[in-house]
C-alpha cells in the first residue's frame, strides 16, 4: 500500500489550496491566473464612457448637418425636374412583399447632370418626372417640395446629444482630476 505524505496525513492544505492571496481563476501546468476585478471594472467603465461620448458626438454632428440641410433647402431651394431612372423594392420581414421602394432620379442643374435618391417609398415608373428642389449652394442636396415643406430645423436634434456629450466629458474630467489628486496611477 502506498504511504501517504505527512501533509496529507495531518490534513494540512497543500500550497495549491492556500487562500492567503487572491483567488486563482484557473491553473495551467502549475501557473495560476489572477484577475484584478476592480481594474477590469475600471477599464469597462472607461470604455463605456468613451462609447457614450463618441455616440453623442456623432449624433450631435448629424443633427447639426440635418438642420443645416433643411435651412439650406428652405432658404436657397431651386426647383428642378428629375427623371426616374430606377426603382428597387426594399425587402421586408419575410421577403414575400416589398416594404417600400428606393428610387433614383437624374436632373440637370447649371449644366451638370446629377443622380440622387428620390425621397419617399412608393414605386415610381421609370421615365416619370418628379418635381424636386435642390439647394443652390449644394446641388447634390435633392428633395421634394412636400418633404421640404414638412421638415423644420429642430433644436432637439442638437440639444440632447450636446447635453450627453457635455455631461460625459465633464464626468471624465472630474474622474481624472480626482485620480490625480489622490496620486493614483491609471
């Protein structure tokens, strides 16, 4: 019969079972892996805050751009006639019936031919004419008179992303100042 070691006879724990230090997550050929949960949490919070700031920044730029386009079409809109060159069906949930249509039209402004999407989701016959409006300072910005009349520049497109961006930036600055005053390195 095999003789048991002194440590096993006495019931003492082996070095692998010691719980003096951080808990081991896994063992690979005797090497343990230690995870600092606090550090992982800090990095997750930093990455989450960066994602919020980037999203708010993108939404802020998109809102400012949309308001600018609406103002440009209302102030500098020039009527044009666009000819429909193609309409593609947009596939819906099951794919059995179209969810709408995406049409493209061409128009000439100041002697230059432009091809742009036609707002709306109805199937327009190829070759039909659509009344449109282009911005005189940006002839690639095309819309229909009905769409231009129904759109309005809105502060809400800009205010909410700006507030989220300002608050998250302020929070990041506060955390950085607080960590530096404590002398904690990142």
